[in-house]
C-alpha cells in the first residue's frame, strides 16, 4: 500500500474530522471499564473494540498487510510467508472440504478469509461489526475475483441472531474472541451457529504460566497490552479452554504455536528487529515507527493525512512496545491456538 492509498483510506475512515479527541477517549477506556466494575453504568466494551479498529485499521494494514494476525515465524520465511503457512495449518486442522460453508468470526478486512476460500474451495461468511473494515473486505474480495465465494454479516459475534442455528460446517476465529467482553458467551453463540460435529479453530491472545500477578512489571505490561489492543481481560490458556467447554465444545487440541521444535524466530521480532524484506520490515521496526510518527505530523500539516492521524500512530507505536515487552518477558503470547468440536 502506497502513501496515496493510505491517505485515501484514512480520509474515508475518519470522515474528514480531527480524530485526536477520539484517540484520547479510546485511551481512557480501562478507567471507564473499571468504573463500571465499581457500580457505574454505561460502559460498552463492544464500542471500545469498534473504536479501536475504526482508528487503527488503516495503519495496521499499512504495517502488517491484509492478514492482521500474528503467526509462528521461522528464520527462512518472511512474515508474509509465515502468515500463509499459519493459515494453511488452520485449513488442515479444520479438515476443510470443497463445498463446505465456513464462518469467519471477526473477519477484519478478510485476508485469511480470501485465502481460505481460494485454497480450500469453500464458501465463507465473514462476521464483523466494523462497517469500515467490512466495506474494505468487500472491495478487496471483489478485486480478487472471489466475491462469488464470500458473503458477509454485519453484526457482533456476541449476538449473531441474524444467523440461524446449525448453519456452518466449520468455523474459525483469529485474534477476535480475545476482544469479547464475555468469552463464554461468545463461544456459546459460535457453538449455536455450527452444525453438530463441526470443528472450530481459534487463535487467542493469552497470558502464559510465566505471568506473576504479584509482579508489578508484569501487571504494568498486561495493562499496556489491554489498553492498546482493547482487551477487556487477557485469559490464560486454561481459562480459554474452560470457556470453550462451558459453552459445550469438546477441546481436542490446545497449544502455544510460538513454542516450536527446531530453529524459530520469536513472534514479536518483526516489531523489534529486522524480519523479512527491508521495505516492509522497516515500517514495523522501532526506528521506522518513530520516523513514520514524525512524517505523520508533517502529513497532517500538508493535509495528506487527517488531523489526529499522528496520535493514532503514537498509540500503535506504544502498543508495539507493549507487545515486545510481553513477548520478551515470556508472559504473553498471541499464538494460543485451539481446535474444538461441537459434539454430534
């Protein structure tokens, strides 16, 4: 994506307004959520997640590509190649067969959805509450010539009442249900729309066993991750499995895919040091992010970017630092992957 394309996407997403107040409002969401826990009312985490993607999607695609998720990395692969291999791993685990109907829960702009449809020959329905992302998904899918294989449902995965019971042969959720305000309820809704016997694959952002709730630094990193990624809580592996089982699923596999045999690269390396071709990698590296922040301020002055864009870049830069801190300390992974089945 070139700067001109990024400029257009930002102007479309922000509607010509100064988004600085929206960024500052987003950054205060944890305090508002805490006030709700203390008895205040009116906080809606679904709106916080929507605001996160409204503000950040354009820049996330700029730095990360159409598949907005992490993947296990190997030294001989670029980040882009690793994401494709990760999606193929998911396709194999789901045992997808031509003619199946599959639900993508929280489809983003549809990068994985297009790969799944093309490679597995299945019909995919993408669920997303974010209209900006859905419009972009539709456009990219049409450009890829896959719109006859992909449909969309504009709703929250917390309430998919527009979809009937037992519709889908398979389902997957890549870094989406980690945003759920109530994980069990999200899994119950996914369970409802799957056919008996259907497989469900998920990728969750989780705390590892290394997390120590009595360690002040660990708590600070967790808070930064929650704040920057709009995660109301960060579950452990066991808590994800418990929520799946409480929803009715049988959990058949669960693993942190960052833990690999043989040579591997930490999942957070693209945000810390070079991984992949220099052009794309530079956008993700600390020095590249800082340079882009300065450039964004200038782009605002010349009206190439909407006002407040630099504040979004600053938010994402701070969040990238939190990702690296979480990964290097060993307390956080975005690669807890599970396979579950709805019983017959």
